[in-house]
C-alpha cells in the first residue's frame, strides 16, 4: 500500500518580550562598535527574548506543541512519536521529549527522543522522522518540535550572536496517509568540516564546564568569523540536486523555507534561481535568528499568509555548525 507523510499542521511559539534594534545599536555603541550594516545584512529589526527566570527551551517547546495539537484537533494520546530538537536543550537527560510527552498526556507506547544537529536540526529531524514513519507501520502521527534560546548563551560583546539571536519554537504535526500524492519526497545532505572548531557551544566543552575551570565567556557560545559563502552556495547545489532527480524546476517550488541566519544570503540564493522574492519567506526580521526552528517558522508564515497552499511544493534548507547542510523536498 502506497503511503505518504504530510505536514498536517505547523505552529510557532515566541516569548512576549520584544527587543528592537535600537537596544543593540546602543549596546554596541558603548563598546565603540557600529553594527548598523551588520543588522541590515542579517535582516534584523525585532527579536523575542524569553524571561530566563521562568522560560526554558522545554517550556517553549511544550507551548508550541500544545498549539499544534489544538490546531490539529488532536491530543497527546494520539501521538505515536515525539521528537524534541535543540542545540540549547534544558536537560541532557532525561530526554526533554519525555517531559513534553508528560505535559501533553501522551500514551505509553509512544517513541520519544531528543535530537541535536545544531541549526539544521529540525530539517534533519523531519526528514528522518518522515522516513521512519514510512518504514514503520505502527507510527501514524509524529510531533517534531524545535526550540532554541541561543540568545541566552550569546556573549554580550559579540554582535553576530548577541544582536542577532532571538528565542522561539516551532512544532509540526506529521501524519501518515495512504494513496495521497503529497508529503515528504526527498532530501540531500552535504558536510564540510573546515570550520569544525569555529562555532562551538559551550566554547570550553562540557567537561570543562562541569569542572568549573572555564571563564564565564567560555561557558557561552564561541562564534568566530566564518566564511558562510561555501555553506550558502551549497544551498544551490543541494536544491538543484533535489530538483533534478525529482524532475522539477525552481518554478515548480512555491516556497523556499530556509535558515533565517542571514537575509543577505537568502537574497543571493534567490538571485541564483531567479525566482520572485515572495517565494522566500523571511521572518528573521521579526523573530531574530532562532536556530533549528527558523526554517519552520518561515514555513508557518508561508502557510498562514497563503504563500503556500495544499498540493504545492516546498523546499526546506538549513546548515548547522561544523558544518552540515540538509535540503528537503515536500509537497504540502
């Protein structure tokens, strides 16, 4: 029997606190730095910042998960799999997915686990969960939820991270159907380890974090100047590979839901494919950069605004520290 895995619903959660560029411009002006051009290139205006006394990546994931279940008209007991994705998880163990399962009132026989592939994590998770569902006759519905608080761990002297990152979560409800010609189609990966030591968290490594020997700044994110040109050029190569082997062209794609790290680089990819910019939802201006969740926050915007409709194609892409990139083709 032919099966497909579709994205039934998508939801976004963000904290209430909004912080505008003015705050960061003033912050770095006091350090003798003008970051105006940086913020323009990255595409930042606002970002949402969590209340770090009460909100964690786990609490945000729970909120996003409840929203997607409500939109789907389902309950936690309807889920056969729950996967939590984050590069800034609240706990190493027990898995955060188990806590989400408890909060949603999940059933005993569910598959639950955490996954971390840095900023490409949620694209990889949806790809891998979709393939798992197609192979496993016992899994009909799966929840994939990505949640990041990278701003919490950014160095206040580093404009690329502190002025760029926002906090947020995205959740998707995946559902298996039979004889439906939509859903997950294909994915392609690329790994380039030339910058393996340039972006790390925690900067000192977990072993030194626990030993308590590391300086405060080394307990946060290390983000050295990295040439992202190769990573973003790999986008074109991966997208072209997906299009070619599935007999499609860029004109067939209704939405390109990419990492929101840099608006400038999204523009570069848009120019390569010569497609209208409306096909490339940009939400980093509002949410800031939300890591693994960002491509699906862009997808949610494309869905909610009618940019993408049922039966049309979408391509997701992101790249994670290290670097590893993934592009995924879906028919919504």
